[in-house]
């Protein structure tokens, strides 16, 4: 379809319920797809809209009482557009009002219908505004043009913004960009049911953040999918590159399972070990469900920590029954609870990365890497059970967050730009285990989600069950990138805290199971459905270090030749 050809006319609608549009007779209803981006040309404003529903209409009920036969082509063509027609529902997302009709007419000229034709404006002469009104009756609806997309979503090489192309509209070859500066300002989420490509979406986003230097990343890689090669979902290739292969100088890999990492051929991976002395009661509390700990056991863990300090777990594991009984008599502990706690914590002995004492503080090494601007991927290998993932993620995140709190306080006191912390984005999978209503108030992840960017630390949560995440936390998620979801509870959770989300529910439910996503929130001006950018050899060439190093090298060599000529060589 031609973007200059009107598709239909607005016949009714409201600000809260959206617009109903009757399609023109020459427009097939089969060309209208849910999620399509359309523009309504009002008398004074242009309205950028998303198509949320498609329907068939009739002018007279007698038509369907005695419908024409399928072979009666002539009668069907006579009725088309007058007796039978198609309608679409639009949800206005943004509007643009020119300075005046006269200035618009003089600048752009008149169209065939006498209205000012809307031509591309530069970013300095236009401003996108939230929708506060609706177009008048019979306003014409048009296909969105490439210029419309650029007005709304910008372009990737905009020097004033850190834009990153996340994909393209469903039926156009034009990039849809997210603003990475706004993306890292708040915690964000990647959602979708199993098999819809959440990991590929996450890897795509992380690659963009690293390439544009929008933030440093700490990625807890539960299934070894982000750091090095991962299995591809398509049939053309077996594996896809990881972040370490795309950005060898910007990404460091730490591993909890050196043997597994070595078998996979990961280069320059650093070993990561944790000691019992680093485990605090708060770390155990998050894992209480996986360890089977009761509230009484946690209360007695606090008693042990008060008595023995950092060595409380080592002391507990070495206690005999008699010593536990003596301790309870002296410190008013509960013998049964402490003995149960001892049995449950013995499971930690089977974790490959746990040590009685570590030769160095590996968490401090991770902090140093982040301070140096490196992006850190922590691989779990064979230690990818839920106990390990929750324990390690909580231990490391709590200490790094405390470090960033101190840095942020120092910056607020000094006001020195050199003290400003680099934004940190922490990526966690199976996020509903960390953020469910039962534990969110007492975990570091709930704290980070509620703080927004106060201490320059945000989350990127990846999950297939958003309904399991606390509503307060979901309302704080800035940008939501959502693949297909079928469960009504999960769909409702995605739109927690989003106004006017009624029409978007149908859009989300109609996504394809692969390479499609609905993006809404802080990093995009309006909700949009995209066909996600392929994560393939073309992407590697466009985003990786090699592609970006060629141009600077050429400039250096050219400057060297000029210098040689100046010196007479």
C-alpha cells in the first residue's frame, strides 16, 4: 500500500476507548494487521496510532439474512464498500500539532482534498505530545511512512542520542529504535513464554548497551547463553556468538564451574569462588524456600551470627549435638531448629564454588572489573540449580549495590563529575523467584527495583511468568519488551501501571511465537510491535568491535600519510 493513499475515515470514537475507522471500498480488510502503525490526519493535528482490532460491518441486516453465494462475484463487488465494509479500531498514542494551519499550508502546500499535506519536519521544529484530544469525524487515516517512524523513534546514528535499533515494524523496512539513555535510567523487563526467544532478545539488548556504552553490565548467566557461544534456535546455524566474542576487550567472563567453561572453549575465563565467611543470614533467607528453612531456623541463624560473626556457618557445621545443646542453653536458641539448620546447610558442601576460606576476595575483583568499565558475565555451568543461582546472585548483588550506594553518596557530596558512577545494569533470569510478593520486601532486588536510578543501579529482569512478580515492582519496570504470552494473568501483569492498556492486550495475544515483540515504556515514545532484529552474521558485522575499529584505523593511517608528506618523506 502507498502511504499517500487514504485507508479509511474516522466515524466515531473517544479519547479513552479509541477510534473506529471505516475502510474505503478499495482497501482490503485482510491487509489490516493488529499492531500496525497508522497516522490519522486531523484538521489541526496528526495522530500516531496503533491498530488494535479488525472487524466486518454491514449496512443492512437483510444482507446477511440472504448472503450472496461465493460464486456470485458481481453481487459481492456491488455490495463491497456500501452494503458490506471493514472497520478497524485505533488507539491514539501520540499527537503533533503544527504552529498554525496557515504556516503549515504555506510550508507544505495543499493536498488534493484542500487540507495541508503533512511533510517531514526536523526534530527541532516539532514536538511529539501525549494525546489530549481526538480527530474530528471523517478524518483520513494513512499508512505510516518512513518519515513518520523517524519522527517518533528517531534513527540509530543520531549523534545526540544513544539510539539502538531493536527491530522493524511488521510490514515496513525501517528501523525502530529505543533510547538507551532512557533505557538504563530505570529497571526493565524481557518477558515471554518459553520458546519465544527471550534469551535472544536479551542478548540483543545487552549488545546494544555495550556497543553504545550506555552502562556497564553484570549478567548472571544461568544457562551459559550470554558470555560465549549458545545454541541457535534456527536451523541454518548451530550456534550464535556470545558477548565475549563480539566485544573481547569489553567483556569479562567469570565462571563457577571452570571445567564446564573449559570444555566449551571459553577464552580467558576467570574462576569465581565464594567462602562460607561471605555468607550472611540475608543471603540464606532468600534461599529459604530451596533449602526448606523455617522462620524459626532463620531466627536461630541470627543468634548464631551474633555469636560467631562471619564464621557462623563453619562453626555450625562443625558442632556436635552436645555442643548445639550447650549453645542453646547459653544463648536461648532452639535445639531442634539449629540442628535442622545444620542439616539443611550441609547441602552447600556439594557446591563446587564454595570454600571454607578463599585466597582472595573474588567479589572485589568483579567490582574492580566494573569500575574499569568492563561488562561481567558470570557463568554457572553445571551449578545452574535454583539454590546456586539465588545464593550467588544475592551475595554478589548485595555487596556491589552497597559499593554503589557509597559511590553515589560521595558523588552527591562532592558534585564532582569525576565521582559520578557509571550506570550499572544487573541482568537476572527467573526473576519471579527473586521478586515474588512473599520475599520482595526483604531482598536486594526489590530494593533496587523500587529505587529506580537513585544509586545508578538498575535491573534487567528476564522471566516467563510476569504474574509471579510483585505488582509494586512491575509498576516500576520502565520498559517492557514482551514476546508472546498466552496466560491471562501474565498478560494482565505486563500492563500493571499502564494507562489505556485495553487495546494493547489483544495486540500482545496475537503476536507470532518467534521474532515478534511488543515494546512499551520509558525508552520508546509509544508502544510498538516489532519484528526483532536477527542475531546473525549481519548483526555481528554491524555491532561488534571489528566493525567499529575499521573506520578509526583508516583515519589514523590517513593522518600518518599526511604527516609523512609534511616531513618530506
